[in-house]
């Protein structure tokens, strides 16, 4: 996991500050990187975190040091390395909420 952590941070030149501060998080994505990336794009917490299916209040907790769950952390890593884009996330969301997916995932059938 350390290799992925370093890979995610490298393009942005931000060092992991966990060694400088006592943090309770074990997330492979550095919260300082997330904040810097979001602010660099001039996006609100609500808009930024919504693309990952996270509420603004939960995103704020992540940015304050709360542990980011692995699925969100994976999406963040892929997004920050430009492996997936906004359109990829939008397409995935449309598929998840489609009638076909609802019928497939329905426990009544």
C-alpha cells in the first residue's frame, strides 16, 4: 500500500505530514493532498465529495483527519492520478441508478 500512497502523492509534490503530526487516520490518500487538490480546482466540499458519493459533512470529516473508507480511498486515488474522470464517475452513477440495475439488484426477484 505504501507504493500506491507514494504514487498518488508524487504528481502534486506534497509530502505526507503524518510524520510531523499525530493523526488517527490510516488512509492511503493524504488529506493534505485532497484539500490542496480541491482548493486548487476552486471546488466546494459539497461538489468535490459528491462525485464520490460522499456528503459534504462526511467529506469535511475526512479532510479533518477521519479515516476514509477503502472504496472511497480507491476512487480518490484513481481520480487524483487521472485514471478515472468526472465523466467516468457520472457514467457509473447513471448505471447504478438505472432501471435495469434496480431490477437486477432488487431482492424481491
